[in-house]
């Protein structure tokens, strides 16, 4: 099974706040949740920036493609 090792450096006050919020959950589980939230936020921000940088004609083409009916799909 493939694995991914990530080293995460956080300021001590953030580690303390994660530890306090963890309650009965493990610190590792809380850290993993925080990391997933951060990655989703960064992915959304990166996609938004990329999307905004597209030329207007490309945006129009993508909008038209998105709005086009798909054969066999009911809207």
C-alpha cells in the first residue's frame, strides 16, 4: 500500500490549541483534519486564481460547454 509522509511545522500555540481541542481524539487525527481543511482551502484558492486568469474567450467557451446539453443526460 502506498504511503505519504508529511512533515508539518506549526507554531507552538497552534499545537497547544489543537491539543486542547482534541479532547478524546488523538492529536494525529486532529492534525490530519486541520491539514485536510488547509489543503482544500489552498486548492480552492489556487483554482479560483487560475480561473480568473483565463482569457475571456476561454471562459466563454467553458461556460458554453458547461451549459450545453449532454446526450443521454436529463437536465
